[in-house]
């Protein structure tokens, strides 16, 4: 989620949330709600906040919305909005009780640097709530998911004349190892790791700063 990557969404920022909803079969809001139930205390950094799709789920919290794309933030309804990237968070050490990141982690350029930055800005014992899409573990489910997302994203790319951007979203689904693997190197304590959705193509991780 660097400024370089944000260019991939500058042309499709108005449709990004609709695509997430399509890819999650309409369950994205309920899964955001499930993720927000894991928050503690009051301060939250909504990392990769985009257009503010989690506004309802994060109501009642002191939220700072951060995203590298100014156009997406222009549609964001949170009162505190900052342009920035996960790899270089513009905050002091131990600023937040929580970092909340929904459906954008696969777009982060350098996840190791991002993990370090998130740990730095979290208070002691703070939570990193991570919700995102991945590929199913089951081989048949994985192949079906790859086929389905390939058709949907490439078709939308052609129809909207934004093929490159939607091709990027498709390839991002294969960028990271399964969460059961890459989260072991996060430096965080894994309190929960749960797969959801058809064939388990979405995961919710509740991580705690050591």
C-alpha cells in the first residue's frame, strides 16, 4: 500500500468498494462487523481506509483514516483523514490501541516493513485486526476461486476500460503465502486466525503486539 501502488486505484476509486462486495459475495459488511468486534479500548487506525467502507462498523471509536490515495480519501466520511502508506506511518510510537485493516493487506508493497510500522504505532498489548481475501486451501476450491475471480475481474476491467487496474487486483490475490504461513513471520502474537466464506477464501486474524 505504497504511493506507487495507489496509482492502481486512482482510476477505479469510485468502484473499489463495489468490487470488494462482489468478490466477497456481498458478505464484506458482515465480515467487517465481525472484525470490529475484536477491537479494544477507543483509538483505531483504519489502515487502507479508502473511501471509508468501515464507517458504520467503526462508529463509536476514535478513528484515524489513512490511505495512500487522495481520491479515495475524498469520499471518506471519517473526520480525521491522512494520506500515507503502511510502510511509513506518519505517527509517533505507541499512538493507537488498535490497527484495523480490511481487504487491502494484499496490496501492501512491503509487508515486513508494514508489520514493523504497525507494531511501532500500537500501544503495548494493542491489537492488529487484519481481514482480507486469500485463496482457499482446498485444491478444488482454489481452482474454482481462481477461475471465478479471473473471469469477474478481467471482465469488469474490459467493460470499464481499466484492464490494468483490475488485472492488478486479480494478481494481488496470489501475492502472499497463505495467512497460516506468512503471519508466523509477523512478529505479533496470533490470538485468532479464522477462515470464512466459501472454501475459506477470506481470513480474519487478530494479532497482538508482544
